[in-house]
């Protein structure tokens, strides 16, 4: 495969990855009322949001997490009262 084709394919994948991550960040911000952070990882993009409570938007949070390649949240038994919700999006077809 020519290098130009590989570069274009990689840019398209990255573009789709960015769209998935930005969409998730936006949805998490609305659901929790807090600002979401996007972090580039070796495999893709990680979205994080810290909140004290997300009860009013919990179904939306679960929907966002379900759309991710990996996800999780901090344990309430930790020293911080805030909950860290995170999800990661990797290169791939996605939504």
C-alpha cells in the first residue's frame, strides 16, 4: 500500500476517533454538569470527568460508557468524595 494511502487512512481513523471522544466528552459534561477532559493515550483518547454526584444523568453516563472501548469509575471508598468517570476510545470503526 502506498504511503499516501496509509497516511490518509490513518488521518481518517484519527478523525473518527476524535469525533467519538468529543461526542462522549460533550455528553458526559451535560450529564454531570462538570467539565470533561480529553487526554491522548498511546492507543487513542481518554475522556475523564470528576463529579460529586451524577444521579440526575446516570442513564446518559451509562450510555456514554457503553459506547466506549473501555470505561470505569473510581470507588466511592477512596479518600476523595469526587467520582472520576472515564472512558477510552481506540482506533477502530466505533459508532
